[in-house]
């Protein structure tokens, strides 16, 4: 799991794109209480650009989806608890593969981290979760 990295709902264009230049294919969108309200993925940004929207015409709130494969945004984004099993994580990613880029990790309704598909692959390779900074030391650039 990567420590908490997120977008605020009102985050606009250029700042949003700058934050999206991380190693994750998407980031959770949070409200003022750090509660997850959606997810913005690279694909969401690309879709906005394909629709001829400029970075000045979108915000995290306008791009976010909930992570469910059957619709865009709803009041219950896909999240997991810190004690979710590897099997649960794999099932969530697999069953929502067309729309889920990261899994926000939530404890007491607040975002505590994110998990990507790569995190799961690294965990399998390492036979257990290891800190992000340790993973990056082991992955050739």
C-alpha cells in the first residue's frame, strides 16, 4: 500500500494533471474530511481530452468515477479496508477491470492509502507487502 495520495474534489486542470504525474494510474478524490468520494484515472483525463476539453475546463470532481464497472460516478466508490485479503483485492480489480485503476484504502471512513495492480504483483514477487520506497529501489527505471 502506498501512503495517502489523493486529489481534492475542487482541484482544477493544471494542478490535477501535475498530481496525476505519479506512478499510479489513478488517484482517489477526497472531500474535506478525507473521505473518498471518487477516483480519477489516467483514462478519465484522456477521455476529457478526447472530448476536446482543455485542462481549464475540468476538475477532479468533474472527471471522477466510482470505480464500479457498470457506471460512472455514484455515492459509494469502490474502497477496501487495510485488512482486505489479497484474494479480495484481486477479485475487485478483476471484476472491475475496465474501470478500476487503484483501490483506495479506507479506515474509519478516511483515506489511509492506495493499492494498485502493480502493488499486488510486487507483493506476490516479494511474498508480502513492502513499503513503496523499498519497491522503487528494486524496480529498474
